[in-house]
C-alpha cells in the first residue's frame, strides 16, 4: 500500500500541476509552501550545479519555476480580493501576500454581487 503524500509536499505538487492557471485563488499556506519548495529546491539544484561544470542547471530550474511562481502569486492576490496586476506594485504586494483571505469575486457563486466601481 502506498502511503499518502504529506500536505506540505502535496501543495507544491498541486501548484506545479496548475502551471499556467492564473484564475481562481491560492491560500496563504499554498503560496508560502510553494515559495518554501522553490527556495529549497533551488538551493539543492544550486548545490548540484556547484559540482557540475557549466552552471546551467540552476538557470534552467529557475526558468522552469518562474511561471508557476507568478501564477501562484496572481492566485494569491485573487484570494485577498485584488487583481493580479497588483504584483507590479513592489511593496504593496508583499503586504497583501500575508493578509488573511476574505470573501472575493473569484470564489463567489455570484460575482455580480461585488461592486466593481468602488462606490458604496
């Protein structure tokens, strides 16, 4: 019998499975577990890259992780009810990535209930 995969490993696997999916949401734990996975795996690839001449493995690995990192960050912005374009604002996105989730138009069954104009 195969043992179930722990959740701290399953989350990055799920994120990699949504490689080009920028719609929907990503919870704080999903986002930060993927960031942790990216850092640890880049460190491990960097160690291997130090042993292999050419220093190509690290560059290839970082290019492969670039798109899922951006799409996961966009989904995280959706989870705090902001558009993915907020990632282009340097300090604001760091603040919003750590804020708790709140009801948003991406999870709602009726997206029309949200006021897009910003007026009450």
